[in-house]
C-alpha cells in the first residue's frame, strides 16, 4: 500500500467518512419525440387557442402546470393570452436568408438538373420548405419517387421529422421509413414506406400496431416491393443540429426555448391586460347611472365604451352629485424592461435582434450593424454547412434515379456538384480594404491573398494576376491599366478598329 492510500485511510478514520451509496433515480420524460415535434410545430403555427389547448393537456407535473399557457384563471377573472409570433418569425427569417443567398448549383449535367429542378420547383418551394421544417421539427428527409404518368423526371418531396424515421446499423444509415396515414371504413391505418439500399418496400399497420395486408386499403392495394439498380437509398436525410435526447434524431431550433417563449407571452399578456384595466374609469353616483329607457333598470357597464362604477349618492347638504374620472398609472418602463430581457433570452444563440428589425438604431454605422448580426451569421453558417453536404448528395441521388428510369446504369455525380452561396451582411469595400491592408502591412498575408480577399469572384484569375504584377513592378507597368479599365479600353479599341475598317472601305469606293 502506498503512502497516499495510507494517508487517505487515516483521514477517513479520523473524520468518520461514510461512503455514498448509489441510489436509483428515475426521471420521466414529459414528451416523446412525436410530442416534442408537435409542440414545436404549434409554436411555429402561432395560434393562441392551439397553444392554450396543447399546454393544458400536457400539464401533468408541477412544472407543466405552472406555465403561463397551461394556467387556468379563476372563474371570476380572465386574462387575454397574447402570443408574440416570435417563433414563426425566427424560422421564416432564417429560411429566407439562406434561400436568398443560394447563388447556384453547378454540375456537369447542368441542363438535365435544371429541367428536374424546374419541374419540382426545387429552389423556390421544396428546398425552402425543407429548411423550415428541419428547423422546426429537428430533422426530415428528401424522398424521391417515380410517377411516369405525372412527369418524366424524378419527383422530389420533403417529409418533416414527424413523418419519417431512420434505421441505423453501427452508425451507418440502412433505411429511411416514411409514414402515411389512411382511413377506410372508419379505421385508421399507418403505411410505412421503407426506403433501403436498392429497394422500396411497403407495410401496413392498424391502430394496434399489428401488420395487416395492403388490401385493407383499396387506395394502396396495388403497391408491391420494388427493386432498382445501384447501391443507394432513394432518400436523403437532413438535420442541422443533433438532438441530445433522441438518438439519431435532429434538434429543433425551439428545443431549449419553449419556456422562454412562454415567459415572453406572459409578459406581453400582462402588459396588454394592464393597458385594458388602466382605461379611464367613471365613478357615477347612483342617481346618474344610465338606465334602460324601456324598463328603467340600471345598465351594466361595457368595458370598452361606457365603463363606469356605480357609487351611492351623496347625502350631504349642498353636495351635488358629480362624476369622477380616474385612470391608473401604468408603469410602462418596467414592462418594457421585462419585455427586452425576456426577448433576449428567446433569441440568445439563435438569431440577432437586428435581423428581425428589433432595436436597430438609425444612428448605427455599417460596422455596428454587422456586429449585431454575428449570431445570425453563426446560425446561417451552420445551416449552409449542412446544405453543402446534403444538396450534392440529393442531386447525385436524383440523377441516379433518372438513370434507372432510362434503363441506364447509375453514374456518379456527387463529386461534380458545386453549391455556391453569397455573402450575408458582408462589409463594404472600404472596410475590407482597411482590414486587408493592415494584415498585409503586418506581414501575415501575401499579396496574392490580399487581392483575392479584396475582389473575390468579381474579378477573373487573369485580372487578379495582372493586378499583382502591376503592384509588384510599380511604375514599370504604365501601359497596363487597371482591370476594369482593361475591359473598357478593350471594347473601345474594338469600336475604333471597326470605324477604321469602315473608313477604308469608303475610300476604296471613292477611288473607284
């Protein structure tokens, strides 16, 4: 026994330390994956009535019951539950930013892919909806199918995480399962479309999860197992973030923000309720209360137009009955501060307030605005990194399906696919020149890289090389103007040559 163990044993004896026992701890998850997806979907839909119904039904523990949307007011009181609409705005804005920055998808078979993309409305509809659904549900998959009666090209559809499942083996994707539901003779059935490597299979289950023949539903009775050429799956999964709760599933952008959205709605609802309760109140003596002209009964006040409170008439001599108007003093500053703090919690790590047009002061310069967009840039960058992997694979799979439709051996297309995105919130030329100039002066950037950073894709490689040569040789390259002047002078020179040629022809005719 070493000296260290001896000392530890002596300390344990002196302090009488009793070792801890391992206690079994059971934690019940409040929602399954399907329930979590449904919650996120309802946040995106943004209907206050749906939010109220959903959270009241899932409130089975103390935490759930204490949430604003699950709270039930007493019988004698009510509060208008107001929804901010922020979750939907976040998803729509992020999807719009990414789609608007998609410049091109380039490949060798460009014309064929353009026809397929146009037929499926890929960029305008399919991809945009896929990004939104993945942000909301956490994941999803592109499904490719063939219907020669409808189109001569493969059909590209996207199924969100609520209608798709994945089967892995040792970390490798083996099958993608798509769910569809059918009702026949008052019975609901679940169809599983199993997309595996070189096959598509179909299985039908009843409400007891027991497999039944496809003939139970006449609409799908004709479906049979299909095999095709090629070792690939006619489906491409997509997820932007990994779920810490559900294995092999994606994480919704709302996953850790549900309580923050709930708190924001509570702050807004209290604010609106305070404004409603803070309207001018008229304290009217009983003798002056408005009465029904037919029955003479005192009229009940309406909270929106003739709100008043009845009081007893004064019994004092020479004390006339008067109507007193009183309005509550609402602490707007406290509500605004609470709103701003809760809003920050909702947006942290997802998107910058400036992206949503929140608190973007007109006095901010371009650099300050770009600083406010940093969180958006991080999230956008993560989405684009995933799309740069998914889109080439999707294009490759689509063209392989097309090859099968034409009875051809599937080719390999993924390596030839290039997806390019533009820059979001990119700095102006002056700012770039300043930063690049400092880096060049410090000796940590070469001249070639400096020119590349300054002009990027706006100049050709020849123009960049000429600019580098001009800078290095200085005044010796007087006869080689700047790149944009080159293009201008080139066109001008061609015009002069044409004019000279025409003049020569005219002289020849005169001589004749």
